[in-house]
C-alpha cells in the first residue's frame, strides 16, 4: 500500500519556469515527493525511513552514553528459561565506548587550524596587480633615486616599504600587505561564528561526527540580528540520496520540527478553518484530547496540538532573460524579462538568456496538503562558478546508499564482548566459595591424643589445627597381608575457580586491545603509554593513531570551511541590498573596531568573491625543528632581532612561510656581510696605497731638504775660506800699515761667520718645525682613518747630524 502511494506521487517538472517553480502548487509537489521518500506519504509512523534513521541515531547516542538495551546481555547469560532467577548480577552497562569517542571528538579543536581568506574576484586581482606594479616601479628605480639624493640632495624615495628583489616583494605582500577586504572578511566571519556560540556548537558537531557520523548546520539571515547559524539534530534531518560524504550531489534536504499549532498560526497566514483541518489530521497523534467535532470546538482547545513541520530546501534551476536594445551594433540598455519572453525579430532588439542554479525553501505540514512560507531562498547567492549554496551545510563520516556509519560503530562489537566478559567475571566472583574440606568421620573417630581424653575435644582440636595451621591429619592402617594403607582424617580440597578468572581477564585484555586497533586510539593517544617509553616509539604510535582518524579531522575542517563559505555568501547578500542597511551598520562597526577605514573597505564588499582555506597549526615537532633552524641562524649572527621576532610570530600560524621568510632574510644578511667585507677590503687597500705613497713623498721631501741644508752649509764654508785666504794675502802688506785694518777686517769676518751661523740655525729650526707639523698632521689623519703606523725614523736622522 505504501509502495503504491509512493508511485502515485507526481514529480515536479524540472523544466518549468521560475514563476511556476515558486508557486505553492509546485512547492506542494516537491514536499509530497520528499514525504513519499521519508514518511511513506503520510504522517510520521512506524516503518517509515525517517523513523528508521532516527532510531539509528538514538541507538548510537545511547550506546556512547552507556545506556543501550540490556536484553542482548541477558539472553547471552541465560542458558535456560529460569536461569536469570538464580543469578545475582548488576546489569548496569560499563561505558567502554565513551572514552574512545571523546578522545577523538575532543581532539577536533579549532585551535589546530586557522581560517585563511583570499579575495578571488577581478577587482581584488586588479588591486593586487597595481600594488605589485607600484613596488616593482620603485624597486627598479631605487638606484637612480639614491644617486639623485647623493648628488642633488633631493629625496624622491617614498616613505613606504621598497623591496630589494621580487622574492622579498612576494613575501611582504603575502605576510604584511594583505588586501584589507580579506582581513575584513575574516573579522566578519569570526564575529558571526562567535555571536552564534560557535564554541558550543562546534563541540556538539564534533560529538555528532564521531558518535552518529552526521553533522548539519543551517545558515540563514535574520532581519534584526544578521547572519545566524543554527544546529540541526541528525535525528530530525532528511535528504535526497547522495553518494558523497560532503553531500555535494544533494538536491533536497530539510529537517522535521515538531511545534505547536499556535506556532504555525504565528508563522503562517493560515485562517482558522485551515488550522482546524490541520488539527483534525493530527488527532491520532494528540489522542489525549477527545475532541469529536473540530469544526465546532474552540480554537484555544487545539492550539497546543503537536504538529510535525518539514522545513525543506529544494535545488533547481532558473532561466534569466534580458531584453537588449541595440544601436549601431552595441547594447545600450538591458532590462530583465519573464522566462517566456521572446525578443521580436528586429535589428534594434535582442535577448540574453542565462541558466543558473537556485534553491527554493518552504514549510510543509507533514501528512497534509498545506504548505507555507514557500519561496526562492532569499539568502541564495550565485557566485561566478554558478554554485548556488543551500541554507544547509552537511557532512558525513561515511555514507553508503543513504546508510550512515560512524566512528562509534567500530567499537560496538568488541565493547559488547567487554560488557559480556565483565558480567561473567561478576558472576564468577559472586559464585566464589571457600576451599572445600574433606573429612573422613571414620578416620577422625580413630584419632586419639593418647591421654584418654574425650574424643570430641580431640576432633575439634584437629579441625582447628587444619583451619589455622594448615596441618593435615594422616593415619596409617595395617591391612595385614594387604600392606599398610595411608588415609586422611581431614584434608582441604582446592578450588579451580581462580584459574577461570585468569582466563576471563586475558580475554578481556584481548578485546580491549582490539578496540584500540580498530579505532587507532592507542596508548600514545590516550596517554597510557609508560613515561619511560622511547621517543621514537611514542612518535610512531602517535603517527599511526593520527593516520587512522585523519578522515574525521578532515571532515570537521571541511565542515567549518563550508560554514564559512555560506556565511560569506550571506554577507554578500546583506551588502547588496538597501533593505539590510541596519545590519550593514552593525557589521561596519564590528570591522571598524580593528580597521579605521572600515567604511572605505566595505563599500565594495558586494563586488568581491572569496576563496577559503584552513592552515593547519604547526605540530610540536615542526616547532622544534623551526626553533633549531632559528637558533642556528642566531648563532651565526645572520639575522636581526626584529626578524627573529617576526618569524616566531609567523611560525605560530604558518611554519612553512616562517621558514621561507627566515631563509630569505638569512641569505640577504649573508650577502650584505659579503658586500661589507669586500668594501672594507677595498678601502683598506686604497688606504694602504695612499699611506705608502705619502710615506715615499715625505721621505723624498725630507731628503731634498737635508741636501739643501748641506749645500748651503758647504757654500758658506767655501765663502769663509775664500775670504780668509784673501785676508791672509792682505796681511802680507806691511804689518804696521795694515794692523788696524786687519783687526777690523777680522772682526768683520767673525761677525759675518756668526751671522751666517745664526741664520743657518734659524733656517734649520724652521725646517724642523715644518717637519714636525707635517708629522703631527699625518698622525691625526692616521688616527681618524685608522691607517697603518707611520715610520718617521728615516725622516728624522738628518736632525741628529745637525
């Protein structure tokens, strides 16, 4: 009967116009198609696909909570009809699964990765190109501008960063000079997530992904609060048949919301008559109220009825037709027309047709013919790739033929065995009894203490010694021809239950290790590995565990990435329409707290497209390797303090980019040092050459001055000798006549010799003063320019001769 009802459902026409697709009749056809798939075309009752899915989700959650059904274990423990009456057990489930599930779900931390937004539209690409051309222009003209400053004293260099090469320019643009619209988009997405309690929602999503294998979020726009993110319970979710875990091939989806008739009255424009019809359809569900006539009863009596409402979204396509007015072969005006518009056969008129994906959304009263709020999704957005995004974001751990499978499913079978073994151990412990004692009354009667005492006291003494001291009483009996027989009056009988307990504990350890193997949560992951374990073994175990659960991490990251993309499309819509002015002002103020020119940045927000990636945060091992490289560069003194700080900050979010940045500045610093050393060597060579030339010139001047003094001295001596010789000739004149003249002349000669000597001393003193001044000047020059020492010894020898 149910199959016949499914076959009678009329499928909606996919080629209908968008006007027809947005009509209530078309929406009802879509809703009835979904209802046939999940509710068997009627109310939600036992046997439908929706309840089967809900039952699976509930069982998975109860299993992880340790609250699953106990009948399985009771049937395993019972051998006969009344066996459980004789077994005194505590049937409480021991929650084996929660530890492993929470280790994985709690490890899905947002702190392990960072959202990276990049503008991909033409405007952003053009601005990036303009910025790159700006840097290239000044980079190539830098030598000329520096020469102009040196020669002309005019500083034409801009007061901004100017790269030295293209590699530095690319690093700077990626790290420090990102477009402001990208930063603003990251701020807005973080704001939307934080105001919608993302920290709480992400924890719930991670639990659902691990426990149930399905996570769903709904993004919509509230007229007062802006973009909203709502949690959708997997128990209530429905969807079309999909083959991908990211639900990229879905064409309808939604969730069942059980609300009251009063809520429907508030949300819709249904009249009282329609509300009564809905209540009558749900009379069997709300059987606590015995209302016979729904047409005559008071409306207040039925407003608290519980009604199942399917809030669904349906993917389809639409044709957009534009009428073009043409003049001289060029389009001068464009106006949008209906889908069925056909341009007249004229040269001045034409048409342009585009086909785009779109989503329709509405609310369907399950099991009835009523639908409300059906329209084209107001948050819908057509990007440049024509990938209209649904209001729902869905990810699965592993879905096959619409059947879910979760991480917790891998634990279920061995966890059952652990519970079963625990019950067996409990049963065994409860049945443990003291070791049995075998007493032979006949032999015990033969015991005699040899003192003639009462036999009863002898027996009691014997039993007390066996119980306290472990003494076994043995007696030999002479059997005559049959020999001597040993017999025990009392002895203990050892119990075999202890060995059974050991076997159960070994089996329990086997199944516990089996869970670890299946889940990848090994001792290194759960912290139970011994502290003295080798580092290599620990790292290998961690790597193996991360490899097993990597798909869960990737699913969680992909989910948040998709959430961010849909939030971005909703922001695009808000900044596209004038009606959203109030919300825009809120978002502009949010960005303005971190960016002073927020208004300038966001004025073209609706023109931008964005790409989203998540950068994984560096691991402890990656950070250690980076610090080793950084410390080596510091020891080499090849990086400055500023670069050390910048690379450490960058390494917190992108270790690869930090290493690239560090290596570039290290190479740059090494190159600068080499150039400085070459310049120093060149300056030293020039200074040495100049010093040597100056020394040679000084020595030549000193030698020339010394020779001039010697020549003057010899010339004056010759003159004195000539004058003396001439005087001696004159002396030969009669002494008496010439005595007076001779004395006068000799005095004159002596005066002339004395005058020549004083003149010679003064000339020598002036020459020494000049030499000392020259030497002092050379000493000052040698100290200021850090030249080699000057040898004045050879220059000063001639003073000694003087």
